[in-house]
C-alpha cells in the first residue's frame, strides 16, 4: 500500500508532467489549435510496486463520421489518467487518430490501434505514445499476433449495408516493416479472431448482408500455409471469440435483434478428434467478455427491434464447469449508474474489473473500476464511446 507521503510526491510529479507536455505542444504547433490533454489524479492507493503492469490504454471509438477516435492512458504508479493524449504526443499528424477506433493491442514494444472507418492500423511506441507508422487496410476490425506477424480482420468492402458485400479477409502484416504480406478470404464481415495451436479461428458475422441472411460460421485458418481450411457452423451474426486456459473457444452471437436472441457458445476438440465443435450452448446473452483465470466476466446490451430498447445484464461463467456462477458480478448495486456498458477488461494481477459506459454515444463516456468482489472503487471521465482496453507491462 502507498503511504500518504507518496501521494504528495505523485501529485507534484503529475503537475510537472502536465506543464512539460503543454510546453511541448504549444512550441510544436504554434498557430494550430490543439485540444490539450486533460489529466486527472484517481484516488486509489492500492498500487503495488511489485506489479509487472505499468498502465492501461483505452481507445475511445468516437461516433462514426466524427473523426473523434481518441486514446486515453492510466498510469498505475501515479494513478494519473490522461485523456486524449495522442495529439500532444504527435503534433504533426493530420486528423490525429481518425474515425472509429475498433481495437487496441500491444505486441513487443508497439501499440496497435485499429481505426475502422479510416481504413488503417495506427502503430505507436507502447511506452511513449509516439507514432511509428500506419498500415492501410480497408474496413479493418480486429488485430491479433503470431510469430512476428500481425493479423487483421477486414470487411474488405466499403462501410455500407449491402446484400452484395464481398467476402471478408484476414490480412497478414510484417510487424518489422509494417508491410502487408498476404491475405486470405474468410466469411462475410469477419470480426474477432483467436489463435490456438497454429490455427486461427475467425468469427464471421454477415452483418452487411443481413437482408439475405447472416453468416453463421467460424473460419479456420491454418497459419503455416495461411489458408482457410474449414468453416464451423455455430450461430448467426457471430462477434466475439476468446480462448480460455484449457484451449476452449468462447464465441458470442448477436442474434438478429428480433426473434433470435444473443447467445454464448463453447467450442472444443473432443477426444480423438482434431477439429473444434460446439460442446455447449450457454443460453445467456453476451456482447463482450474478458477471461480471467477460470472465469469469464461478460455483459450484454441486447437490442431488440420490436421493443426498441436494450436489455442490459452482467454475469460470470466458470470455464471449468461450463456453468453460469453469477448473474451479476457487480455486487454493490451501482450497475444502475451504467447506461450502455461498452467495454470490459480484467486486471491480470489483482482482478480489478473495468467497465466502460458509452452513455448516449455522442458525448464523454465513463470508465468504472470494480474490485474483484464487485465493489466500485472509482470512476473517471473518458472520450466518446470508450470501448477497448489493453494493459502495458513494464
């Protein structure tokens, strides 16, 4: 536990950091107006100096067409929260991050931000936030890594509801040169991916072609030859794919927003077989999830076109027993303060649970932190539509 004397030191250091950043910005962008980074000290003295986790990045999607994708950073040793720091760190980048941040991951010493409607992946130094370059990929969605390469799912076609939308693809990118080396076609409008034992599993949604019928498959890509070798039928409008520590896949379906409800499925290899197949339907809605130990923390904002409203729920699933063990991991009643849960992450060491709230989708959101027992510790204002988080290690 940090003592009171350290609090004074942290605040002094934070003020100095703010001053230096402002001097840097205004000296570099002289006549150009830049919205300066906002800094806020979070009241939480539970940080341990022995922790290997240095901080957490959060990418705010920003409403489509607004060019308001922004990047926030929480520094654990000082508990200093920096809102929208990309412009200060990169004063010469035109239009800053771009339009709709859809994923964020760290590989090596680089931070990768997938910017969907700007058709690019921004690459930054993970420790400084300084831009290294970008990779141009059309209608890109999510990113994963394997043996020195980045793999990016893509809708391929324009951002447009279209029954004639083309098959999606996964692009292979050299993380050293940032050059696209290959791509492989998968199903329609692919979303998240996961890699297990030299195979990638890609959730196909078919969201642009809903009028003709959603896609219902997981594409299986053999990584060595980088080719699609199989499609596994699961359910319509697939989205999230997470692996647990038993090499099981947890796959979410968004349903059709009318008659077919959102659901969560478990895939695994049965004894004596080499292919994944559905071993259980959980009969629980799921919009997003985070794996921590033997638990999956999930929430659902299930929209229904008939009712014209969302039904919000939270749960914990045990990955060993494949059973729902809690219908609400928030135990202090404060879930009523969350309008639209939009992102989730669990601290890999202390089990703190992070939930973002998109609120009305056009103004600042909120990041909430709960301890592992579901009690709220603190909250902080974010950018518009806070969505995706990743932890930075020392």
